[in-house]
C-alpha cells in the first residue's frame, strides 16, 4: 500500500485521472479529510473538495512503477 498526494482541480483532470487508473486491476482510494471514496468513481470524486490536495492510497505492490508513471501529471511534488 502506497499513499501519494494528488491535485484534481479541473473537470478534464478528473476525467483523465479516472480513465488512467481504471486500466489497473488494483484498488485506489481517495482521502479528503474524513471522507474515503473509490478513486475510480467520477461521481465520488466530484463529491470531494477538489480545491485542496487529495491523498491517493494505492492498494498494489505489483504494478507500482507503472502506476506511478501514469500518475505523474496529477502528483504534487
């Protein structure tokens, strides 16, 4: 399990993010405050406060390098 911070501050970013991670069989959770939602759910993502960074928890050990490469446009350094 790995956790990174991401920013999804536009509708296109949310759409592209969901399309990018649905290619993987792993589970992804987005955490914002006390809310935890499935990161593959567009409706769930839009229920969060997207003006703030989100914590993305990746439940995978096998495809982690490939997943991190796909997440680069959304990561907060």
